C-alpha cells in the first residue's frame, strides 16, 4: 500500500504523451498544443483606428477641412494633407500622414468643416502595427490548453490548423454479475449498472470521445479475453470492479496474463483503497473500485490527471484550493480521506453520506475535501484543502 | 448607460426557460432538471454486503461452520442457521437471518470451520435497504445541473430518461466588411474573422451545439434581412459588431425594424461598453462589441448567464472568488473594469495587454478581475474579486 502522493508520482512517471497530429482549428478546442506557435502576421497588420472619429495630424490639431472618409475593410485609403481631416471608422486603416484619431464625440461637424472641441493626445486611438503581437513573436506555448479565447486568437492570426497531441482512445470494462442494464425492472439482488455511463460522461467532459464500453462476465477466461481485445485498440484501459481480493475478482490475474506491468496496487486512502495501475508499452491500465463513489474519486485524483498528461497538459491535477471547515472531523486510521463536499465562497462542508457506494451526495458536490493521514482531527474553523470539481 | 448590476438584473428578468423535454440519460449531461426527481427504487434495494467476508448472526459470533456461499448477483440466497456462516462477497445479498458481515481478513478458515479472530460490531458491513435513498425519496431537485455523478446516480436508480429544459438554438451573426475568412493570404487593411469561431466554441463549452453562423455585409438591408431570417429559427441571437454609433453600424436599426424590444444599450464598463440587449416574445438578442476581447467579456458576464438561465440554471453567473492583488491599479473613470488576469492559489495579477482587441492575453487568462466603479485606486495586497474562468 502506497501513499496518495507516491501513487500520483507513479501516474506522472508513466504518462507518455500521445502522437502529435495536425487538427483543424474547429477541432482544436480542449487539445493541448504540441509545439510553440509563432505569429505568422502582426496584429494588427496595418495601422488601425480604435474608434469612430476623424484621422488627423496631431501637429495640425486645429479646425480642419474634411476631405474624405475611410471605412473598415477599405483597400484604398484616401491621402491626408496638412489642414485636412479624414472621417474614419473603428477598424479602418489610418491614412499615411495621420498620427491621431479624434473621437467623433469630441468634434463638431459643420458641412465639410471639422471643429475640434478637445485636443486628443498624440497617437490617440491609433493602433500601431504589431501592437498586440509582431510577426514571428511567440503566440502560444507548447502545452497550452486550447480554449475559446485561444481559438479566437489563432483564428485572428490566420491559423487554419494547429499541431496538438492526440487524445487517448479509452476502453471501459465493467465487471460484476450483479449489474443489470437500465430499461427493465430490477431483478432480485441486482443493481443497475452505473459506473460505465458515469465514467463515459466524465471522459466526455474532458473532451475524450473515442470510448469503447464492454461488459465482462465474472470469469477469469472472459476477463483475460476482454483485456486482450481492448488492449489491441485502446491507449488507456479503465476496468471497473473485480480488483479486490474476493474469489471472483479476476482483474489482476487477467492483467498479469496479458503482460501488463503493475506499478501499484492499493493506495492509503478512503475511499478507493483497491486502486490498481499498470502499463504495457505505451498503454496504461487502471483497475478502479466497483463502488461508484470510489470509482469516481479515483477518476478525479488519478485517471483524469493521467489522461491530461497523455494529452500534453502541464497542469494535470485538479486545482487545490483552501476553505474554512464548517464542522469537526476525525480521521483516526492514518489514511488520506477524500470527502464529497459543498463549498460556498470559502466555507466547506462535507456531506452526510460518504459511503463509497453513494453517488447521491457526489451529484451535488462541487469539492472533494482532502484530509491528510496526519490530520487525525480537524476542527470547525480550520483551513483545509479541497480539490475543485469545477474544471 | 446603465451599471453592470442593472444590466445583469435585466438579463435575469428577461430569461424565460425553454420548453421541457425528456432526454435519454446519455444525452442529459449538462442539461438542467426541469422537475424534482423521486427515487423509483430504494438504494440499495436489498440488504447488501459491503465487503468480502462471512455473513453471520452477531449474537452467535463464535467459531462457526461454513455452510454455503453467496456472490453478487445471486438470485438464490442460501439460508443461514444459528452456528453457521455463509461465505459472502462485496455486493452480494445478505442471508435473511444474518445481521453482520465479518471481513475475511479478520477470520481464519480451516476446511469448513471459520475462526473469528475479531468480533465485528453488530450490523457491520451490511448495507440496509434504503441506506442511501428510500423509494419515493427526493433524489435530485429541479434546476440541478446534470454532471457525471448525477448520471451515475440516476443510472443506478434505473432512470433511462429525465425531464430537462431544452438548450437554446443560437444564431451567430458577424458583421464587418474588414473581416476575411481564414485560408488565404490577408488582403490589405483586412483582419481574419475570429469572433464567430470564438463564440461558437464558447457556446459549445457550455453544451450548446445548435449554432447557426451567418456573415452579414455592412448594409442596413442585409442586416435587416439576416436578423429576420435568424429570428425565424433561433432562441437566442448573438450579433458581433456593428453596434456602435458609426455611420456603418446598422445593427440597432435592423433590430428595431424587426420589432426587437431594447432593454438596454451601453453598460458602464470597460471593455464592452456598447453592449445591446433586447427581446422579442421569447427570443433574446445580444448586440456584442466587434472587438474580440470585449465580445468575449460580454459573453462571460451576460450571455453565458442568460443562456444558463434559459436552460434552467439557478446559479447562472460565473463564480466570484477573492484573491490578493499583486500590483497597484488605477480606475479613474468611474467604470467597472474587467481585466484579463492570471490567478495562482490566492494571488491575482492582471496581464499587460488589456486592449479590447487583444485575445493573446485572454488565451492564457484563468480569471477576470473585477474592479468596481468606486474602486478608483486598488493597491498591491488588497483583496479583490474575480470571476473564475474555470467553469
């Protein structure tokens, strides 16, 4: 049995990034950049007006004659001469001799004559070439997670595609003879299968869509076969259940028979103690506890960071934050506790119903309160650490 | 011009939820529940063993004879008599007379004889019927946002579909003759269009996939026609650009001609002052500034909460958090400032490059620092408020 921090280090140590692919900008959302990207053009690429107003020469800032106008998108730009002003709109190119744009609210127009009611600062409202970024400048760095702002930014630079790491293909094996599919009345002593769809949604939430789901009967032969088959396709294999030491838990043996190398089995934590992790060449395998809440906790603390690392992330773990605990808690067994909790501003309250089978409290949790093994007793009012489930 | 808080109130006041639909559990992720849901079965629905071990009668906790075994999923459960123990596995039904499960690690087995090395507490490791939830209990409340844990929970209760609010169909109109599509060298005085794809990705991030994108030429006639056409289909219309007071900004007139009622125009904020919001019957329209960073800020502060409200959310606004400012800031113009910022633990630092055209800093921001109009000068070390861009 190893500590949570050791388990996380082993997960990190065995997280090869996947291959680099070029994807269209439309498909890049949620991917991580596989290379530094430099700006192919300057932003802006021409001297641009930041406002609606009049382009002027600052040293000539007196009453002027309006001799033309320029709109955003105009290829032909009228020439400006001393004593003149050009009507200009936001985004339009600034005429060559102009150095300043006076906003229309600070002027009075009388026919073709422009009266300046205020004198603007020199260079006001003119965006110089490369103000945001010069051609060749570093635009975004390798490992950057592509969000909506990055996509807008890259679109503005004219990128049509970008190099990113592939997202892993994941296989989800669920074990357990007691599991029943939804859609029919529950058979005696059975439970509706929930881990498969729950983990599938958790994977989709982090942008993974190539997911193969397989239900495995509780026999060694079937488990060996299913592991072999999924390892032909998947980059990451998640197995739900069958990882304990009961006589009908065949997962470990099936992984051994398939040559998957164990990196750890059992973590000093509650819930989720019987977590298994191993690799075979560049594929990775997690044996997750069958209890749904344990399974989801292991997903957040280990599987999600591992998947993010394989996608190229540099900050793979869920964000740790601090809050003030609203009740006393005991932790007598020298374990790391992960408690489903609600956090509101900086106050955190663990829910009643922490059993590893209970998803009802997980459904309304926005935090996973972390109590370290040495924290045998924490008190109401103590500052505690939690993992933010808004990610 | 109105204050940010007034604008947000108007957005809330004009945010009708969309119709209620029943969706399959697989499609429910990211939707908001339209009704309270009660448990159709108890969880667990039978007395279940929480561990691998032996089912016993606590008052008979001495050395016992093993007379049978029961696995998870077994429909037939062997009878247990006084003086006997039944081998039992996690998730298996507990025999009728048994009240306790002793874990296997606390026993020694010799043939059919079981030696108890510890006496467990009465009822240990037996999950009573309804321990998590009893049939008819409230499972999840109206307005709950369905996440992966809720989906697992609802699957475990046997739900195959759930009543949710429809997600809005959104039309995205981009205006601006200076805009050019990616994929060809940039024409003089043009810019690559970025707001359309950026807003599309922002919409997809909050689970909206029915998005129609239309590019509108800068004429009143084209703008009137495009607004009319999109209002035939969309629940929410987002118009990027053309909302200022320049001679070529036709959006307001086009909206008036289409009978859209204005609720506000211009908010006392930077960036994003020329924001427009209106409704027509149960459709809503936002006129967003054309500058990409202004546009995205208005999306986060107004459009996103509005869309969430229409989807049934009870907490529509981005989470407000506190952090310690790492530099002095001036805010002399009595406006609300939204500054692109990086927050690390509880330290926040606005980026250099706040201009409303600049997406480079937005791409790496995880926070939007909020400076209120009365905060004319904030100092390094002050506690400030930010909107969390991890959502």
